[in-house]
């Protein structure tokens, strides 16, 4: 009835708490009325086990596995959001002035700020790219209704690469004139996008994704595959023009419309 997994989780938990509270009240009422025999297994309606208490127990026994399943999926999403948030925060910590040997004059201070432009570009680029990954992760797991061990491990490896991005971004900001620096940064992003695509593909193959509009599912698949293509192309370009290669990730803004066209889906 409800297609939003987060809403399902909230309703299942609220319903479970309400049933537990009602069942506890009925148990206390039964014990006060019938004594300890009220908790003893027996036929319904004979004065030993109130029928309402048994009904609530049967309902709880059916809903508890659902609550445990959605709660496990909720934990995966919460942990992923925490890693993304920490990585996004760590990006800005690399933007700082070098140690000063003497007080700076106004003109010298402006020059020092301009010297930080490569770090500012690295920060903005990494933040936007990481934001694209988080949005993709949010949309994908918003459609996932259940999980298995392989999906957990794929997600864990994705988070490992996400946590590495502040380091590769710091390298880019400090040593952006070296091609090896861009190779490390690009490979880091390729790993993140590829693992996200693997996790999404696994969830689709195993029927773990809510069956919505097929073109929308294909759109997410194509968009996830186009991201590593952009970084792979930038690796090739870096052998000829490193500056152009470092600008190429801006092409990611076009991956959405291109993926929508390939999937025959309206671009959101």
C-alpha cells in the first residue's frame, strides 16, 4: 500500500510499539484478574488466556521479522550517510594558509589567498562529485526493499572508497601539476561509481528493488555507468593535457540528460 520504504519502516515500528504497549497492558490486566494462570498456555476463551492477548501475540510474531528486516536496511543507510557526511566535511580541512614566517601586508595576504585557488578547486570539484554519489546512493537505496550479504559488502567497499576521497582530493589540491595525482583521484572516483553500479545491478538482478517504472530503473543504471566513463576519458586526456583532464569532470552535469535519452525516460 505504501511505496516509500522509509514510511514503511516508520509505520511498522510505530505499529509494533503500539501492539507491545497494548499487549503489556492486557497481560497486566489478565494477571490482576486471573492470577498467574493468565500467562499459562491454554485454550482461548476459557478464562485462562484472554483472546485479545493471544491475537496480539500472533500479530507480533508475524510483524517482528518485517521490522527486523527494515531496521537492518535502515542501519545500512544511516551508516552510509554518516560516512558520506564525514568525507564531505573532511574535504574542507585541507584549505588552510601555510605557516607564516612574518606578518603579511594586505597585498601579500591577497596573494596568499590566490595561492589557495588549486585547493579551492579541488574542494569544490570533490564536494560536487561526492554529492552526485550521495544522491545516487540515496535514490538507489530508497528503492531497495531488502538486502543480502553481498549487497552489504558492496556497499561497505563503496564506503571505503568514499572515505579515501578526502586524501586523493588533498593530493590534487597540493600536487595538481603531477599527472600521477590525477590518476589517483580519477581511479578513486572510478572505483566509487563502479561499486555503486555493481550494488545497484546486484539489487536489481536479485529482485531487491521495488518494481516501479522500468524506464526509471534503466535511467539510474545508465547514469551510474556514465560517471566512470567520464573519468576514464579524463585519464586518457591527462597524457596530453593535464589541465583539460582536470576540467573534464564538469561533464558530469550532462550525464543525467544523456542517461534519460538512452533509457527513454523523462529527465527529472
